[in-house]
C-alpha cells in the first residue's frame, strides 16, 4: 500500500503536461519502469516509477498538469486519501495555518509555502536572516514582492515596504512585466489574423528571456579570430574522429577552448547571490550548447568539458544534439550549465548579441567565418585568411569590460595558435 509520486522534474521546471499514461489499474510495475509520458517546457520525457507494485488506482490522465512530488498512482490496493485526491490538481497542500500575521520557521533550507490572503498560496523566496527581520518588524512576507531574482526578498525590500505609506499586497503569483501584460489592440480590425498557441518550449523561452533581460545588466563584447590553421587541422583530424563514430566540429573545439578560458578567468564561471551579496564560484565546468530544433531552442549541457578530449566532446555533442532535435532530452541533461555557447555559424550572420542565460553570467555567440584579405607585414602582401567573428555577452554586475576583452582575446589566441591549448588547457 503505497503512493507512487512523480519524480523531481528538475530545476526551473514547475510542471509538466501528461501526454500519455503507460499504466492501468491491475498492472504490475517495477521500479524504474516508465509510467507516464510528460511534456515539460523543455522536452518530452518518460517518468519512471520510484518503486514497484500492483497498480490499484491511476490518479492522472492525459492532458492533466502535474508537478514534482504529486501522487500519480496508488500501489498495492491503497485507499485513496485526502492527499491523494489532490493528484490531478497539484501536490498536497501543507497543513492549514492561520491568516496573517504568519509565523515563519526560523531557518528553512528552501522557500516554503505560507498562508496567503483569500486562501491563496505562493512561494516566498527569502533567506533565514530576512525572515527573522520580517518577524521582528511585524511584516507579513506574503505582502512583499522581492526585487531579486525570482522575486527573492532582501532586507532592503523589507525596509522599503515598511517605509511605504500605502503598501499594496502582491498577488498569489509573480506578475509579468507591464510590457507583456499590456492589452493588445484588436488586430482583426486591420485585416485577417490567426492565433496559434505557443509550444511549451516557446513559453519557457518567454519566461527565461524576460527574467534574464529584466535581471541582468548585459554588455556584449565583439571580437574576431583567424581560424585558418585550426580549421585545416580540424579537417585533417576529422577522419580519425569519424572512425570513432564522431564528427569533429568547430563547436567541439570551442567547447575545449571555452573550458580553458573559464579556468583562466573563473569569474566567468560563477553566479551572483544577491540575497547574501556573495559570488558563487563553480569548481566544475559544464557548458550548455544551444541547439536549434523544429520546436524551438534547447540548451543541453555537456558536463566536465575540461576533463574530455575534443574527439570525445564531438561524439557527445553529436549524440546530445540528436536527442534535442528528437525531444528526448531529460531535464537533468539541460541543468547545471555554468556557461553557454550559441553557434550560428552554420546558418550565417556576421555577429549577434546573445542573452545571458541566468543564473549564468556569460554566453558566447559564434557567427559564420569567411575568407578575408589580411595584411602580412613580414611579406608585405595581403593573404586570404579564414576569419571567424564571435561575441561575448556578460553580466556587468560581476564582469568588467576589460575582463571581457581579455577573455575574448584568450579565446582568439587559442583559435589562432592551437598549440597553446596544450599548455593552457
């Protein structure tokens, strides 16, 4: 007699839509066996059973929206409890608590649900010290909208709230920026129109890009690299890679060079914790690679890039990109990046300004290379050279322009003198 619950959907994945139920009452399932097909904002995936048993009741159906930890089935003839009745509506709510003022736990490890006006609930992201100060000041955190990432509440937010003459309670969920909430005109007055629902991936892109644009003061540094020599080497080595089932691409080379640059400039491999005024330096190098798919942009993550060779990275990159296009990536395969590369060279363009993928602090954009005449001072002649333009967008709160320029120069030097990678990488 047990409740079969939906596993963790992953960071920044609030919910998923059931597109297929793979079990029915009376079936016997084993731990790890797929029981649901889910579509998240980022991928279509299968949800495995956390334990085995006989299915006595299925709590969800195709089309339902489900969340991590939600009861999706009962095993072993368990009686449907009040908590399980919430299966199709969301995870079981915590025990009822009195309306404001709200007693807040002294030191919760994560944001917790507290009582909200009119019976509504929302996540309250705030550090223990902020919660303690709110209690001392007699402030109900439910009435405060934080100014930090994901509306995280800081001490300054509390002081600003306390000094306001007419505080306005926030709604149960963070409101979109006014630019998104503005009422659109009736376009049908001007001619025929049609409406098309956004895909889950596009909705996720809207949220992520809006948050990044409103949170991060971004600057973009542009540079160019002479890739004549490294491109010739790539073509010479590619047959060896093909024997191992891989295709040696410039993106794989850039992964290795970016890993070396992140070691040289650790501030680019960090995140900002505005709640504690700290910089979190990551001692791992996981790089996200933007993949263009028929349903939208996906960013799978290549882990421990600094510990892998270029041919191994090429093989992994090819497999991961194929999974992205087939929408077979799991949430775990799109989490944990500390830096991102977006290579549009295969499509074209001479430059672009990629948006930093929060909570990362930098992203590299690569455009199409072209043959250009470059002056050779020693020979006194122009020579045709393969020049690749690239850009680096960065969070100016943590990274200064001079550091960004040095980062780009490091990348360019590694591309122009591949032998240096053996020393620096």
